[in-house]
């Protein structure tokens, strides 16, 4: 469902993207080409700052927002999801936040008030907040990263993790195209 926010901003979705009919996109949301947005995802750009302004939530081309993901932001702050990025089932991305290109965010993870740079992998049930994850970092499942976490203890992404992330992104671009072809059948 696409709907405006209280300011009247309406989502803009590329014709080559697929948004499941059960997903909700509200307000100043921009969805680029070949994006897959799965069932029950909620993407809301509806809170404004003290001047009534709302920055966009932008989903980059070739990315996938899987089932039950929530993307929202406080006080009209921007959220940017890069290209070819996977946000896995039931994750929460809460802005202000930037998630770079070719990033994988695992199931049930929470990303809040931070930047996750290109090629990072955040595995399942992890929390990353109030920090910058530099390019190519690997966050193991159930890890919590805060602004005071010593990032020297965090490993770089392995080739296996990169290959897995790329395969998930490729599969979901294919799903977006396939679901668009049959969209009028259901």
C-alpha cells in the first residue's frame, strides 16, 4: 500500500521495482529500479523536523527489503539504503542512518543512528548503533556495536560472506522482475 504522510509527500517507486501488496510505504519514500520489497515491510517517512521538513527514505537500485522489515526515522532525518544491499527478514533500520552499497543486514538485526559503509555484513540478531562501521566489516550474529565499541576487534568480511551477500541480492533482483511480470495475476 502506498500512502501519503501528513505533509502530503507520496512514495515514488520505480516501474522496475516490486512492492508486495501487503507492504506499506508512507510519505517521502524513494524506491529505485529493480528493488524487491517483501511482504509486510513497513517504510515510513512521516515524522517531520521542527520546521516541518521530511528527508527521504531512499532505497537504492537492486536492493531488497525482505519480509517484515521496518524502516523509519526520527524527526524527519534521512535514511539511505545503498544499491545491491539486502535487509533481511524482520530487521529494523531506524534513522538517521546510512547503509552503503553491497551491504547485508541479517535477520532481526537493528541498525540505529549510524553509518554502515560499503560491503559490510551484519549477521543475524545484531545491534549496531551510534557509530560508523568502516568498509568491509563483518559483524557476527548476536553482536552489539555501540559508539564505544573497539572496532579493532571486529574482523573484515570474508570472501564467503561476500559471496553469500551477492547471491541474496541477485536472487531478489530476479524476484522483483518475476513478481512484476505476474503482478496483475493476483
